């Protein structure tokens, strides 16, 4: 397990090094399709939970962002006391806008399961990211796993936190990529018992000629 963590950290270092080597002119051409850090009104994303309770599942909240900026939007979930919970959070429809590959940047914090000793079996320290492509005016309202492309499992590599610790919560940032060929795409975050606050979601792409120079993560092919 320690060896796998070491390899994963090497991959993260490689991505950071790649960013340092990318000419600023290329990074400046990045096209941002969604950035929730710029939203000061309710996002009202679609949510689903297999437990019918208004207090269960992903809930939208506000928080004070960097430099004291207020009214930042966040989605939080913390249902560690429930076994076999299945909570979904889905972005709005994201138009392809000429992109060949979309980059998903997720900024989040996660609570340590050691903080919930009575729920050790049901508490998780990861969540999953999915995507679905659609054509025309097609809308995705399904929460069936088989209808989605699994992009990957996301863990708090930077660190988890406890409310009993005096230090500030560790903020994690993960980037994944997804190849698109249809008109638009949806992305979904799936929780199975973690305690997470998603602080920002950014979706972007590079023009095709610059995209060939940058490979941030494994490509998830469409169905």
C-alpha cells in the first residue's frame, strides 16, 4: 500500500512539473465552460439519494472563500451513519463547444473517518466521478450506474481533517479528463458514505492544437 501511495505521489509530481513546463501562452488559451467559484447565487444541481429524507444526500450551502469572499457555493454530504447510502450530484448540461477532451477540476475537503469511530464500517474516504455524453436536446435524468462512464475514484491525497484539530482543513484538488464526441456532457459525483465538501468544480478544455501538447491524466473514452 505504501508503494502504491509512493507511485501515486510521483504521478502528482509529474503533473505539477508538466504545468511548469507548459508555455504560459498555451495555458492562457484554456476555455472555461463552468467555474462554480464565480457563482454567488444558488446552483440548484440535480441530486438523488436512495434514502428518502430531505436531510440526506448532497446539500447546497454557502461558505466564505479565500480572502474573505462571501457567498461561495458548495455542495456537502456527510451521511456516515447510514450503511449502503448512495448519493448522486449531477452538473448541468455542459455543451461541448468544440472540445475534444474536457478537464474536470474538483476542489474539496474531506473529514477523517477516525472522527466517526461508531460508524467505521459505513464511513468512506473516497467518492466517484462519472460522465455521460448526450446528443441534440437529450437530457440525463438517470441515476443508473450502467448508464454512466466511470472516470475514477477520488481520494483526499492532500489530507483529511477533523473538527477537533486546530489547523485549517486540508484543501484537495484533483483533475481528471474525459474524451467527448457528442454535443454535450453531464458529470456526476457519487458518494457512498464519506463526509465531503465540494468547494469548486471547474470544467475546461484546450483548443485541439494545444491539447496534443498536454496530457494531464488518463483519458476516459466515451461509450
